[in-house]
C-alpha cells in the first residue's frame, strides 16, 4: 500500500489552506487501548495539531481523540501528547526542517493501514494572507470554468 492510503480516520483540511505542503512523511503513532478504539470509530480531530521534536523523539500535540464511550476508568486524556514512531534519519530530517523560519510539521491525516494507526505528516511553509486570497481566486475561477463547460456540453 502506498504512503497515505488506508481507511482514513481524520483529515486536516485547514492545513492545505494555511501551508504550502512541500513533502510528506508517514509515521506510526503510539496509542493506548481506548484511544485506538475511539480512533477506529472516527472520533479524531487534527485541526490544531502540530509536531515537536524533543530529545531525539517526535511528539504530536493538540491532537484530540475523544474518550471511548465504554472506556470507564481506563479512558485517556483527549489531548495528551503522543509519541510518533519514526526512523532516526527521518527525525534528523525533521529537526533540520523545524529550525527553518516559517516552516512547520503538520499532521495532514490519520488512517489505519494493515491494522496500525498511521499519521501522514506534511512539511510546510506558512502562507501569507495574499497567498490565501490568490488560492481562493484560482479555486473560484476553476469552479466557474467547470460550470461553464458543464452548461456548454448540455
């Protein structure tokens, strides 16, 4: 299976609007029992999540996994910091990227691949407001062209 494929649990659609995504990396994620059960139910939000490198390890923060309904006392903290599973070479690459001004490591989507939870990380540079406006103009123009072509073909 290719990188980024599998049963998609959650997507961060805002990331494409706020960042120019230059490269993607697939990472495993360490989850507790009730977290994976809740994730399989699709109760994950990646909107404000980000990745930090500390002590040679990658950690994802602000990723919200809702408590599992049948979890009772074994439930987890919904926004706890979770460890990402990456090779040393990949972590060193991320360290170099994170030191560059204006760049960030953002989770793009979370999915299940062969029974394991994976996170697709994007290395991106932040967009300015005029870049966002330009993207909206391009999207609107494309929508108008598609609409005109559809009406013309009728």
